C-alpha cells in the first residue's frame, strides 16, 4: 500500500503518520482542528515527543505528509481519534462515530479500515461496523475492518511504534492479514492476528493490569506507613523474586490510559469487575492521602511548593494528572506554588518559588529536578521540610542539605529521646514511628 489516511493527528496518530511516511507510505492526515492542521503543514508539531519534530519536518517537506480537515478517498483509513471518558465512566465514542461516518461517505470496495483508538469491548463490531456499512458496502466482503490498538509509551513512542509487538484483531482473517501487511512497512515487532473483541480486551487489560498493580503498591504504601516500615524497600526486595513485579506507589495514577481504560472494562460488566473498580478507587484516593500528609506535616495556611504537575515524568502532558487533583485539594487553605519545567505557565525559578516556603512536595520525578541545589533551597525556606511522593531524592542527601525528609509509603523516621540500653544513657536516637494518619 502506497498511501493511507490517518484520521486524528494527536499523540498516536501523528507519530504513526510520521512512521508510515518515513518508510515510504504517503500519508494524508485528517485533523479537524485547523490550527493543528496548519502547524503540521508548516512542518511543525503541537505535542512534545522525542524525535517526532525532526521526522515530521522532514516528511512534510518531502511531501510525504499532508494534512487536511476532511476525510478524502483512500485505500486505507487508520482511525486514531480520542475516546475520552464520560461522567458515568463509559466511553465517549462521539469522535469514533464521526470518523466512521466520514469514512463511510468515501469508502469503496477493496478499502481497509483500521481502528487504533482504545475502545470498549465490542465497539468495532457493534459501533463502527454498522456505521461503515451505511456506505452500502458489506464489511468482510467489500471492505476490510480491523482493530489494532496502539500500545506505545508516551516519551518513547517512536521507538515503541517500531519495536513493540502488535495485536491485530480482524473481523475476518483477511482483514487482519491486510492490516499486518500495512504495518509491516515499519513494525519490527511480532504481529499477532486475532479477532476484534480479543484485541479490544487485550489492550484494555494491559492498562488494567498496570493500574491494579499500582493500586496494590499504593495500598502497600499506606499499610507500610501504619506498620512502621518502608514500602519501597518491601517492593525492592519482593521484586527479587523471579515471579514478582510489584509496581511503584505514588500520588495517584494519571494520564489518558491507565486512569480511563479500566473503566471501559468495568462498565461493560460492572457486577463482575470488582477488583478493577476497587483498584481505580484506590488510585483515585491517593491525591487525598497526600493532601492529608501535607496537612499533618505543615497544616493549613502554610506555603507549599509542588515540584511537577504533569501526569508522569519528563512529558508535558497534564491530562488526568493526580498532582492537579492534589493542588485542587490543597486549594485556598494553602499558599501553593507549582514548579514544572515542562509546563510553560509553571516553568518558574524554583529558588524564587521556594522563598519562605514551609514544605516542598515532590509530585513528579522529572529528571531535571536532580539538578536542584537542595542546600540552597533549604537556606531560603521558612522551614525546610520535604515530602517525596516518588522516592526520587536520596534521604541522606536531602537530610545533609538541612531538610526534614518524609517519604510517601514510609513510616516517618524521627529523632527521639530514648533509653540507650547499650550505653545505659538517655540518648537521641533515630526511630521509626507509626504514622499518625488514620485515613
Ligand atoms: N505510575 C505509578 N506507578 C508505576 C507506574 C506508573 O504510579 O509503577 C503512574 C504514572 O506516574 C502515571 C500513570 O501511572 O501517572 C500512567 O503512567 P504509565 O507510564 O504507566 O503509562 P502511560 O499512561 O504513559 O502509558 C500506558 C502504557 N501502558 C502500559 O504500559 C501497559 C502504554 O504502553 C500504553 O500504550 C498507553 O498507556 C496507552 O496509550 O494506552
């Protein structure tokens, strides 16, 4: 196939278009947002992703990518539009529906339609297929249809597009095979062919597995605080077991995938998905838990500096960020300043922000924060206290810089006056004390 249409040039559509184009397949990108369309046609990009800008600039200048605002006839259509979550936790399929309707208008015999967007189980068969058949063409006979979910990690998309394995669910074997042949233009990973419902659930369960695992880690973090130990150590040593891989605790789970996709499974069979729903709620509670720790540490009225507010490190994406929830929870009760080098409005000088502050909360472990001079920070603060929600800083370094260090998931270590049995004197010793949090 020499030419395809990619509908939706967002976080997945644009890098995918760039990969096809740089491997000899001409791409017509369809993007309803005119500003984005113009940016791309001028060789620019509207998202931040390593290596993407260079590829897009080059392929646009070579005429391999052209962006338009309406779907035009093509041999293959790849739909990569958003599927946000609604208030009731079901999927908003309006973008999939309108993309399908636009494709149906220009569909011709022999065409291939691939749905890449993450969708609830049965969506390809029950939602997209009937819309495409409004063209009066028969799916599986006149045109091919497959669901081939993206599985790439933001921040590493270009590499993973090429090297990750793919699951391709066709409405019939021919649809899956045609899709595989198309992706073969650039995919070096294995491509597994199956049916659409398996592919849909497979994608959703990958993210659900991760979300449930993180919920387990978050639960352990709170248990560890109560029992007077350090969850990070427990996880580190438990993971030495050859069949154990507990994920990392943190201030919550964000983004547009892990915090969303499990609900697409849960709402498809609510009475059967108790673990999935419990995990979601456990992770959603974490910003409140961190807010409670802030309250215990410094109390309302204090000046708090939050380091990082994106949904994960080293990206500029704010979607579903649990730190934004935390900031909202701290609200007017605290004087909150946010520092984030990836977000234009928060890209401020950390030393100015921390002047006379009572507490630093490390919310997102951006690599750039490693460069912070902790001693300088401690000097200008009102009370140098640091709450690390990501086990990012080394306790020793932070304490040497003059901070009181607190770690989410770890019982607070404090200096207490206690009877030293060896030396038979009352001495100042370090002890773990059980956390005071009752939530
Ligand atoms: N997080 C933790 N603890 C961990 C790992 C992550 O708290 O141990 C948090 C992160 O801080 C972030 C959230 O989870 O808030 C999600 O981050 P992530 O890096 O786990 O995943 P995403 O959302 O960037 O990308 C995921 C990936 N899915 C899996 O790894 C199974 C990616 O491969 C998918 O393509 C992507 O979702 C997607 O588009 O569905």
